[in-house]
C-alpha cells in the first residue's frame, strides 16, 4: 500500500459520494452484461458484449485509479492480452468467447453487482454520519414546527422528538457534534476499507499474477534476444564495412609497397603514408565500436560520469544532475546509459530542442532517470523514434517508461528501473 498525504477532513465524505454515484452505472452494466451474454446465441450479443465488457473495464480501471490516488491502494490490471478479432461473424464470436474465458471478466461482472451493495455502505457512511450530525444540530430549533406537523421519531435512539421540550432536547446538538466528529474521523478509514474491498474484488489472483509474470518475462526475453541479435548484426556490419575493409586495404598497400620499394621508392613512401592514415582511421573506428558496445568510461567511472561524457559530446546544451550514492549492477547501468544516449539523439535529431536536462537519482529502490527537452513535442512510443526500443530494453529489468510530450512541447521522458546500489560512487566532478 502506497503512503499518501492525509486528505483534509472534509474530503473523504465528498469522495465517498463520488464513489457512491458510480454504483448506479455499475448496476446498469451488470444488467447489460447478463443480457449480452444471454443473447450471444441470437447474434445481438456478438456486437453488444465487447462494448459492454470495454465499458465495465473502463469503469473498473477508474475505481483502481481512485483507490490508488485517494487511499494509496494499488490494484493491478489482470486482463489478458487478446488478439484482434478475426474477420466476419466467426471472428467476432471467437473474440466474445475469449473475453468470457478471461477470469478478470467474471470478477469484473461480480464487482458490478456486489460493490453497489457493500461498497455503497462504505462509501456513503461518512457523509451519512455528517448529515445525521447536522440533523441533531438543527432539530432543537425546529422542534415546535416539526411536532405541530406530526413529526415523530427518535434521534440517536434515545431522544423522542414528538412531545414537550426537555433537557434531553438540548443534548441533541451534543450527539450531533459527536456524529459529525465520527464522520470526519472515520472517513479516511472507511475510504481505505472501500479501496481494499475493491482490490479484493478487482485485484488479480495469485495464479493470474504468476501467469502475467511469465507472459511478461517471455515477451521481454524475446525483445532482449531480438535486440541482442540486431546489435550483433550492427557490430558485424560496422566491422565489415569499416575496420575490416581498411585492414584489407592496408594489406594490399603493404604488398604494393614491397613491390615498389626497389623500383619506385617515392610511390612506396606515398603508399606507406596512406597506409598509416588508414591505420589511424581503423583504430578510431574500432574505438567507436567498442564505445558502442560498452563504453570504458561507464565501467571505470559509473553511470553519472558516463552520462556527463555523453552530454559533452551532444550538439545541444545539456544540464546533468546526478544523485547516486552507489552504483547499480552493470547490466542496469548499461541499459540506462544506452537509453539516455538514445534520448539525447532523439532530442538532437527530431525535437528541434534548444536545451536538454537530465536528472538521475535512486529513489524507492529504483533507478529513476528523467530526460527533458524544450523541443516541439509530439513524441510517442509508437512514433518510431527509438522510444519503443528503450521501452523493450528496460522492460527486461522490470523497468517502466513514461513519456509526456504534448504537441508544442516540452517533452519529459522518465524511466524507472528497480535495482539496488552496491558500491560507493567515484567521480572526478
């Protein structure tokens, strides 16, 4: 459960009213779910069921989000990833069957009918206590009017509101204040109880969590394998087109030098100079290739100084802030370094930015890296600017990537990679 700041005393009752108002569409969706499932055989359900399931999931996700935002209770989404519906009626029918076979669909349906009964009590109780307390405050002043109108009731089960005024009449405001205090003080607890009840109904079961975990690991493993294969192809291509070609040319030049040394010393000297220049270029290309595989500065000085070196090489002004009391594991460092490198490249090539800022820190057992720029915005993971590759790279470490890039900018990309720091920081800065 996430710790959140304590809300103002008046907020939980109002939030309870918001949650209670949501119970009405929940009950309506339950009726639609039953109808669409029952009418699958008639054909109408094939069109209606996916729409109803999507509406139920949208409402359930809203409840999950409110439970997290208002009470700090995190509820994971247990839905299976389903393929797109196939063509024709048979494809739609198969899609409906897959939706119904998802255990989360059954739990969502149960939530739509159980939560309006039990959840409404938990949500409305704080506001009900406040209203009942206010009634105790105003009843003594409306006593005569209510009695003459034939009002007959007992307040708090003790005070008969039907006869003559008495001492107990003026105890009602004290009871009212007590109910108001109770509503205000128990509001956060009842709101948290509602969130926990929601998690019990909507949260994934242990088996679902294991299944989702295995699926996630399978997808990320495949992404890592593909990424490594692409990296090996890049290295092979760079060696073949760069250093290898130069080394072959150097060998041919040296053979020519051996043939010309006695007959044409000037031509041999020119070929030697050309060979020396080629050797320098080949050495530079090999160094660049090594830095592309794993930069020496990353191994020697850690992520902070390696990112600072990237910032110095960037064509844009880059502000770097690093707060790392230690170093993460080498694979995490490498993934984070190349992710930052890709983001800097994106900012220089696509964002039309004037400035970039990078913040690296370790918070809540996770490496948190924020990279922002003042460019034109519009960056998305699906835009083909390398963000998808970054997401796949850090997903192998259970990392998450979030991108906030409205049209017109600015762009803020945040990565969080769970990890521990294991060695003191060494830096010359």
